C-alpha cells in the first residue's frame, strides 16, 4: 500500500499483474466510492511525509504524525479486507519511522 506520488494498491505477484497490469490498481477493484475516496485522501496525506525538495532528508513528520497515519492506514486496511473478502491477499507495508 502507498507509493510516492500516487496510488495505494499495487500488485505483488505475477498472477495479480497478469490480471490487473502494473501500477496502482485500486480503481480496478470492486471497492466502494467511499473507500476509494478514503484511499485517495490517505495517498495525499502519505505524500506529505516526504521532503520533496530533497527526498533523502529526514521526513517532516513527527513520530506522532507517523503513528496517526499508521492508525488510519490500518483502519483502511481492515475496510479493504472486508470489502474484497478472501479472494484477495492484501498486505500492508508500513511507511516506517521518521529519520530524526
């Protein structure tokens, strides 16, 4: 989940890539508009964790902001699993900790 500059859900194996292609696939999945909107908002929020002027620099986020984002990401992960069911294996890779 989440990629710098856009997209939230990506294929993680050949079978999924054959079915959905490469790049972000959330628009190709049977998800509600509400969930898609939440994913879009989280993607925008996610991208504020990177110093776009100098990406190797430490994140502008505090530890508290990382925790807040993680909580939101875990909630949407649960929602995705509920909406998509057992036919999909959804894995979440946490954003990480700030480099302070």
